[in-house]
C-alpha cells in the first residue's frame, strides 16, 4: 500500500480541521514547502494536498503554494479542493504541476461533465467521495446529499480514473482510528474495480496494519492518506511506510 501524507492548506499555511469543520482548525506549520520536503525525505511516494480555501469558495486559491511544493519535491502530488471546471483542472495539471486532481462536488452535481473530463484526462482524475453515515457530502463537507457513496461510485465504474478516495467525515481528524464499518465500505468500493485510497482516522501503526489486511481481501485498496497523526506524533511517515510494505 502507498502512504500519502496530507498537507491541508488554508491561508498559505499547513492546518488540520476536525471533521471538516473550519471553526476547528489547528495550524501546524507556516511553511508547507518544508513540510512537504520532510515527508518526501521520510519515504512517502505521494503527497495528498488539499486547498481548504478553494473547497469553500469553489475555485483554486492556494495554487501558488502548491506550485512551490511540486517544484520542491521529486514525488507525485495530488490535489483536491475547489476543482469545479476544466480551467481549474488544466491549471493544476499543466501549470501547477500536480499529477492528478481530486473532484468531489462536481462529480455528484454534474455527472455528464465529470464523465467528459475523465475521458479528456484519462488516469488523471480522482473521484473524491466524502461520506457521513454512508451518504455523500459536498461543498467542502458543508452539505450532505441523498446519494450513497456506493451508488455514486457505481455510476463511474467504467471510467479510467486515477483513484477513488473515500473519507468517512466522522473519523477525519478525530484521532480515533479507522472503524470496521468504514473498512467494509472501502472493500465494497474496491471490489467495483477502482484503485481505492483510504482517508480519515488513520492514527497509529495498528490502523495501517488493519488496512493492509483489508487490502489482501480487496486488492484494489491501494493506499492510505495520513494527516493529523503525523502532526500530533502518534505515527511517523517511516513507520507508516514500513507497515504498509
């Protein structure tokens, strides 16, 4: 499994939110570029970047910082937050230098557009599914829809997507581990044929071990995003990478 350290950007700084709540923010670094370098040096193969300001306003905001990160590291980066049109996709892939972009809100709200973009950028789009009680949440997690995560994923099972990232919002930033129900959801999604990346709740080496066991049952479960645990010190990139291997 791949380990993807997360760098969440707000106002150009590296922060973490609890359960996607903008009022529950902790600032971990004023220098996201240094943070990115340290993760790359520790053995990460990918970085998971989130433009929190972008997610809120619906267009890229922190792209200059993201460009500084992609220029500073020799590993691939993916980015989500505020990617709502073709211009934003092109900006990120062609100018900013991220390897793939994550689309959540528009995949739910404009399915035909998402299909068109997936065909235009094969293997470069990631379907970001953020769920609360199994139902898809959008607009930076501010709205919960009436569509289930599995239902949304099934619509796109025929597309050439880079990956599907599944986040259980209830676990995100809470430092409480990955629960069995979320793992079962991820296995079901992986069995649709997508490369699935787990996100939300990874707190200790035990969580990585649990996900590795799940990936033996569902081989398309290929990665885990690790955020707050790295900043709080309950897990290091080195430990996570070793456990994942």
